[in-house]
């Protein structure tokens, strides 16, 4: 019953898009000379009972075979754990290096270089704040030993959840030692155009009315909450989405890769849009995509102008969403000529503070893109 209801909900959620796609595919098929319909397979998937019966009828495996399989599983687990550890080390190093590169740009007063390594919302919305960052950076000598990564897994679960919802499931934290126990906390995440510093907060003994007996992890958690609240204030005050469309889609792929349903649902629009009712299976295609490519830097993510979108599809989107919609294409990198990938249609949320996913379709995009 759950699967049937799930399918019914999916059909309703897709709305007119499914009909539009079906009509376009039918038109394309009819236009091909000599094309003949392929018969559908009559084979039905085996039921759970049939599979259980077949499994029971199989002869028992030899003990040596079972032992060998168990040993292989242990080796596989060990290899995966080692790979994950190496991945975490690379992310930590990447985050620290990105903060150092941002600081080098600030010391050189190179604004163009700064924006290659940082995209802090408050600086983007109030450019004069970049002058403040340059002035503050100039007061301190750039010493790499003052910077170290912070293990976010030491935070409480609610703090980690807040961090991933506001900054992405793969965000890394870098601590910068100042003086008298004060520290800057820098937030770093990876996007298609490279890793970027995306926010900053400061912590010190007794900060946020926690008292001097508060643990370091409690201070970092309070700093994260303060930074997240300020981001929400900026978004509502300026009526501007904090993430660009491409950044939004990047964060969705990262959330799927990490199996982070809460972050995926929040970044996709919360209670608004295509994923207002998120099912666990919704993330599977994007998790598989990231399993194949590993990083949002490994495949093209492109914001397509409206004049590159097929006229009939563009008019359909105008009719449904007005003119303020964006189409992001995630292309399969193996064979660009095939034009396979996923398109994402985003519009600003009702309160204008973020982008909301309105449609997502994976397959051959030739019918949609000119």
C-alpha cells in the first residue's frame, strides 16, 4: 500500500510535466522514419515468497567458502574505512589551504583573487565589508601554524544538523588562533568553481553568555548558531537568496552523497516546491550520480539562459512559473554530444530568501535544450 500511495503522490507532484514530456517523446518518435515500436517484456519481478523459496532450495555453502567471503568482507570494510579517512584528510587540508589563499588575497588587497576563494554572503550584499576584512587581515601576520581544521563530528547532533542545513552537508570548519583565547571560525565548502570560504564567526572564552566554564565544542556550536541566524537576517533584510542557483544544486548533490535527507529537504525548499514531501528514494538517483563522479567539480553544472531552452518548453515554464525561473543542467561528462544529464528548475521562494526546486528531470535533455 505504501508503494502504491508513493507512486500516486509522485504522479500528482509531477503535474503537467509528465504529460508534456510524454507528448514531446511521442512527437520525436513519430518523426523518425522507419522506427518501429519495441515490445515490452512480459517478465514480472519475482515475489518475496518466490525469492525466499529459491534461496531455501540452494545447497549450503562450504565452510571454507563462507570463511573466505567473511574475510573478503572484512578487507573490503577496511579498504572503505581507509578511503573515507583519506577523503576526510584531503577535505581538511583543502579547507585550511582555501582560508590561507583567501588571506593572501586580503593581504595583497587583491579583490579579484579574494572572490576566487571566498563568497561570504554579508560581503556580497555589503561590498564595503570587504574593506573591513582587508583592514583586519593586515593587522595580523599570515602564519599557517595559526590555522587548523576542526572536527565537526565532535559537535552535538543538533549543531551538526544546523550546520549542514545552512552551509551544506560537506562544509568544513577551520579555526584561526588569534590572541587571549579568541579564535575565528571559517566555514568552507566546495562548488563547481572550486572551494570557497562561505562564512565566518568568532568565539572566545565566555562568548554568547555561556560562561567561562563552557567547553570549546559548546562555543563553536554557539558560533554556528549565531552565524546561521545572521544569514537568515541578511536574506530577509535584502530579499535575496543566499545561494546562487548553481550553489543550490551543488549543495543538493552533496546532501544526497552524504545521505542527509534533512539538509536535502531544507535546501530544496523546505515545505515549498517539488520536494515539499521528500521520500527517501528521491535522493537515490543523485546519490548514485555522486557515487559515479565523486565531487561537484567532476561534472559540468551550467546555468542555461532562456534563449538556449527549447521554445515549447520555455513557454510552458513561463506559463507555470512566470519569468523568474532558472534552469540548471548537470551534464554527464563522458559524452557531451549525447546531451544526457539532469535539469533542475528553480525559482525564488515565496519570501525571496532562497531558491526552491520546482522540477527535476534526469534523462536525455535534447528535447529541452537547443
